[in-house]
């Protein structure tokens, strides 16, 4: 009888153990399924982050393409106005009607459904470029008439422009002169600056939107990590061994990774194979994102051709350093237009790069060396007062020495105007003082430099 009771208790015990084991297995199976789903969702999140990075990179390329097309139209219209070569006019119209890079850039941005503010900035840039095209069409028509071209030669690339009665009465030389002024004067350059500003704004807004969507994606990933953490704690309650493995292979890496994600740092690849794949994908995305962010930031403040700071940064620093002792140099390449006309724009670009390289290597790291126009450069020298004028002179002399011909490029000289912030009165503008000094150097024969204080002594500044 006793033996039968023990056998019964043993049977009951085995059933209870089997039930517990079955419940444990079911629990592990459910948790495993949930973990696998979470891992897949994490992978989808990483893929999504990669996709938005690629999408915004393509958007950046499209925006830059619009600026490139606008600059190309400017170049071709200027070449035609100066030379009267119909080929430049046909290339201009080919860009407008066939290549249509500006329109395609806007279409690309719209297709990506990027933030409306970005689209608006790109549309503003395109509208400004189209408005500028009207001036270019008119200038090319005026130049075509001035160069004596037949109507059937230029009619296809003047956009239906009609000369005013006053302009029709001008001589051929005066027509060419006015056409040249239309595409090189301050109004034209201001419109180009407006286009560049709109493009820069759209790039900045594009970067901001990218950061916003990345943060959102990071937060979603963080929620996934927290949910998985809870599941691993449940596994810890079920078995000590499972808890140890989970802590070593998953929980600890996830905790550290969450902190690194918040600090925008690469993830460690230690842990389970799933986490290794996740960390590898995230690290690849993070590296690509940083690279694009650095590129966007660099392009927003640097000149593409010379690598120097651009006009935007110059204007920013000029305004920021108003309370600091500085010296400002404005530099022009002498007869640069003749270099382009005689040797071509490729040689002209090499001259610009050469001058940019010499200026960059001749000034201190705390100084700002900028390209602010076609052949116009500027240098802001910090912590400079008139008693240190000899330092500025020494820098200029070294620049002139380095410009001495040592290669196959045309001889290059500079006209330089310099002024100190202490030269400014209550109503003065340091840039204008340096610029006025530059023009005095040009008027005196170019290939030299002068300080604003010297103009004051001679009375030239009046």
C-alpha cells in the first residue's frame, strides 16, 4: 500500500515537473519569437536610417547640381557677351531646353518628399536663376547686335528678348560694353549671391531635417532596446544560466550601446551575433552620416575651387569681429580677365588655385583667408593694430615673392588694399576702407599695395 502511494506521488511529481518544463519551454519559445521579431525590427530601423541618409545625400547632390547649372549658364552667357562666339550661346540654350539640370534638381527634391522648407528654398533658388536668365538673354541679344551677328545665328538663344528703343540706337561697341556690364555688374552679382544663399539655406535645412529624422530613429531604436531588456529580465527569472548568458551577451552591450547612441558614438561589436550585425550596420550608417555632415558643413563655408573660406564665412566673421583689433586686406588679381580671354578658363582656374594656395600658406592659422568673388580675395588678420603694420607688410611681401613665375602659368600680380579696424570712424566700414585703398592701388598702376592711413596722408580718401 505504501509502495503504491510513493509510486503515485512520483507519478504526480513527474507530471508537475513536465508541466513546469513545458511552461518553461513555451515561455522560452514565446520570448525567442518576440526577440527575433525585435531583432528584425531593429534591422529594419537600421535599414531605414541608411535609406534616409542615402536619400538626403541624393538631395544634397541635386541641390548642388542646381547651383552648378546656374553657374554654367552664367559662364556661357559671359563668354558669349565678351567674345560673340555663337557656340557659347548654343551651349547656353542647350542647358536651358535640353539638359534642364535646374528643373531636374527641383523634381528630384520633390520626388523625395523632403521637408517643405527645403523645397521652398530650392524653388526660390530656381526662381532667382530664371529671373537672372532674363538678364542673360537680354545681354546676349544686345551683345549679338553689337558683334554684328545675323538674326538667324542668335535668335535661338536669346529667349525672345527684345531690345529697347534706346539700346537699339547704341553703337556696336556701346552695345557690347553695356551687355558686358549687365552680366558682370553689382546687380548681377547680387542676384547670383541670392541664388547661392538660397542653395546654402536649403542645404542647411536639409541637414537639420536629416538630424531630426535620425534622432527620431535613434529614439525608436532605444525603445526596442528597452523592450528587449525586459524580456531578458524574464529569462533571468526562469533560469540562472540563461540570465548569465543574457547579461553577458545582450543586456550589457545594449546598455552601453544606448548610451553611445545618445552620444552619437560608434557601437561596440561585442555580444551576440544579432547584436554584432546591428552594431556593424549602425556603425556603417553613423560613419556615412558623419561624412555627409562634415561635407555639408565644409561646402557651406568654403570655396569649391580654391578650398579657401567663401564669401558667406567672410561676411559672418567680418560682422563677428567688429569689437576686435583686426587688419583687413582686399586683394584683386591684376588683369585676370585677360588671362581668361587669352589662355582660357582652365588656366584662369589654375591661377586662382595658385593664388589661393599662396595666401593660405602665407598667413597664420587664426587668420581668415577667403575668396569673396571671381578674382577677389580677402584676409582678416586678428589681433592686429597699426603698430604691427610691419607684420602685415612682411606677409604681403612674402606673398608677392611667392607669386614670382616658377611654373608655366602666366605672370600673376596682385593689387592689395589694407586697413586697420582702428582706421574706422563712427560711420566707417572697414571693408569699404580696405576696398577704397585697393582701388587707389589700381588707379596707381596695380601690382602693389597700400594702407588706408597712407591714403589719409595724401588726401586720396576724400
